[in-house]
C-alpha cells in the first residue's frame, strides 16, 4: 500500500492537489492511504518551502505546483 501525503496549510491549491491525487490513485486502482499534513513544522521537516507538495512513501515528489492527473499517475505508480 502506498502512503500518499499532501503537504500544505489547506489553501485552494492544496485542495486541488488532494482532489487530483485521489482521482489518479482511483483510476490506477491503487491501494493507498491519503494523509493531509497541515502542520508547518512537519511540512518544513520534509524540506518543503513551497506548498502544495506531494509525498509518496516519505519521499517528496512535487513541491510548489499542482501537476496534472496524468503527471500524478506517473509519480504514484512508480
């Protein structure tokens, strides 16, 4: 099972990334757990300075932008 985290304070871009990530994971029939991380100290602990960020299994994959569903599929399927 993949552990997917969305790092961000809950801004519109963070919500959009959450939405698109769920779409991508469902379209891949992926077993996943989605967690939203809103605590600034925890976000910084990942080395992320710009939100939103997408973290898969503890590794930051995207930061500071909202990728397309297709891009997210590629990121979470590897």
